[in-house]
């Protein structure tokens, strides 16, 4: 199941994505006399995402749902997946270029992690503001995990059962501020507009193997970095397990899993993220965020 948050009549609403068309859950409720949550965050935190996934696993139900009037992709304004997750985690320096490097890694190494506030969140069509305090801002595409159930002290084997799905993310950093001192990382990551989030979510049943995905960073419409998820030093289910030993992960929490590479942003640039499946087919795409000079 693929869902998205789109803006309709000034309101951000959840929609089912079917063949490049968007069917609002609000319209599903009217047509079927149902009570699905119509906001993405509420759909996840209520647990209804799991019921909806099971429903749409049935071909007959999908065909029935597809009869409801839909919005075409060119009619849609994409919004952030949602606005106020309790936590946004990031994992840094997590990819290697050659898979052989994984065998040579330090067995005692632990993930580099950081957190971002929800005031950084923007949607795929919003602009990233380049702050006056920084002369070098970078952005990087990432695969993000969305927690679907309360998660504490889980194993790697158990971790997939706690995930609602995957989405795209653009993590932005004031790189020169961070370069001045490692302790400045939180500030460098936390400027308003420094987290492009969504707008689409794909549930885990649609992904054959999370380690067979390709993550791409696009800059000004050109592919500049890509890597495969099996090149991660700390793989997604390990990350979920690791973080769950630190704190309780809650429905709607977001975990970015690292990037294949960053780009330097200048006024007028665009940046985007694509996630490809094991066959090289586009699975998720983050439309291009533009830059504006906030100085």
C-alpha cells in the first residue's frame, strides 16, 4: 500500500496512491461509510494503517476502492507526510562504497546518531531557506523508517513488525557550522526548513527486501550520488533495535538511515531523493526542494 499526504482546500489529508492517482481517505469514508482517520499521523498513531494495509492486500477490495473518484497527480499539491512526530532520528556516515569494506569494519563501532526538531519539516514542494549564519549548506537523500507501534527493547528479527513503512527524506546541514566543532552538530541540523519529509509512505509488505533498495540524491535534476542499502554499515533493522534499547520508539517516530552522498546548496538550486526497488523501478520519489537565500 502506498499512501501520501496532499493538500486539498488548504487542509493536509491522507490519500491512497493508485496508478498515479490519489484517492482521499475522506472520500473513502463517505463512499464506504467508514471511519478511517484522514490525517497521516493519526492513521499511524491509531494503528489503523495496519488494518488498511490488510484490507488493501485483497485484490477485490483494491479494485473496489479504485472506483472512488480520484485526483490526478498533476492536480496534487504534495505536503509533508505529517508535521509533528515525537522524534526524528538521523544516522550518520552509514554507507560504504565497496561492500568488502563491511568485512573490514571495527566490530566495536556504534552508529553515529543525532536528532532534529519537527520545526525543520517541510514538504517536497517547499523551499529550503539558506540561513545567514552559514556559508556552506549541504543536503542529502535518505531512506527513512516510520515507526508504527510502540517499540522498546526489540531484536533485529522483531524490528520489521514495528515499522509502518518507508518514505523519502532530505536531511539538510549547515556543514560549516558543524565543521567548526563536532559539538555543534545539533545546531547545524536544526535550522527551520532543514528536513524534507515525504510526502509518500509505502508499507513494508510492498518491499521485498529492505537491503535490495537503491537510494539516490539528485541535484539540479541530475543524479549525483547513489548507493544500495546492503552497503549500510548499520542496517535498518539493527538501527531500530539499537535505538529501542536507548528509548521507547513511538508510532510516528522517524528514523533516517544515512545517505549515499551530500550536495552543496546555493540559492536557486534544487535537491531530491529517489528510492528504487530491487528491479531498479522507482518506488518512492521526493519532488525537488528549491533553495532560497535567507540572508
